[in-house]
């Protein structure tokens, strides 16, 4: 997560359970749509890199191209650096910083990737303008965000999910940003923007339910948290979430 303190709050939080949840993500599953746009020697920024598991995979894909993982939370970056060290990746570095003020020169990178960030921002268009600034002419951005208008839940658990949706909105985010990505990108000067959508079905419903319930507990909405955890015990529980991907180019 990257942002400006005071304008938004990262709803999932940064406790151990949240970091472990994010650390299960890999490029093969969560950046697959962007991998065809990467070649050896490409320079890349991973914006809102979190614990760096996707970033490390992207660095391997573009080596010897240089990769920067940027995240506002320093606590995330120590584990990201340790992962890169274990994998022997020498073309990657991690830095604390904001998506509203990216610490890179104008027109300095070939690709920008960001997964699960825009939905937490109070000002996504401002972040996308910064992405455009640091991209070289002809460079490509790949964004992936969920759209909470596309849930498939069985059995229904709409009240608890609505409570989490409201919590994220109160924190300054937009759970429905997915279908808006194209408009934001075009408004700040990108072109050739292509949207696609896929569903992520959580194999273990109890894991995603507890992930959401923890934040409801923190917000004092314990009844909704219990409802989610109880829902996950159903043998027929299914939690599938719509994710929108956007690929766009900076004009040459």
C-alpha cells in the first residue's frame, strides 16, 4: 500500500495475518495478465509492492532489467528484501514511498505494475498521473483491482460483505474502482487502454472470511465479523471475487 497519510486508511491493515495473506500471491496467479508485456532488460516499478512476492517474480522475468518495489509501509519491506536475498535477485530494490509522489525521475521506467492498490486510494487519478509521469513514452502500465459489484457468494452473506464495503469506503477507498480504471487512465493521458475481468475463487473460504472479519472486529463490528466466520463453516461456502485488469500505454 502506498498513499498519503491522513487521506485514506489501508483497510486490510498490516498485522501478521494480513501480510501472510498478501504474501501468498505470485506473479503467475496475480500478474499473469501483465507477464506478456515483460522482457529481459525491461525496467519496472511495482507500486504498492507489499511483502514483495509478486515483485520478486517480476524481477526474475525482466532480469537483468532493474526493478523497484515501492510501498508506504516500511514493515512490509524488510521481508521483501529478505525474500529477494534468498532468491539471489540482484536486480531488485525496495523503497518506502508514496504513490502520490513516486521517487523516480520523469520518463525513467519502461513498465509500471500495481496490484490491489487503487481500491484503497482516495485519489486514484492522482496516482495514475504519477505513473504516467515516470513511464517512458511508449511505456506500459498494468493495474489490477477488485470490483465489489461482482461477488459470487454461496450461501448469501450480503450483510457482512456490505459492512466491509462500507468500512473500506469510510477509510477513503473505493471497492468498486475496478470498472472505473479505464476512465481514470484515459483522463490522465494514457491511450490504448484495455480492460479485462476474471474471478478469483478462494479455495479456503474460512481464510478470506477471517481476513475480512479481523478488520470488522477492529472497527467494532463484531456481529458482522461473527457472521462472516460462521458463514465460512458451511460445507457449501463459496467466495469468488471479480478482479478487473487494465493495460494502457503512455503516448510516444
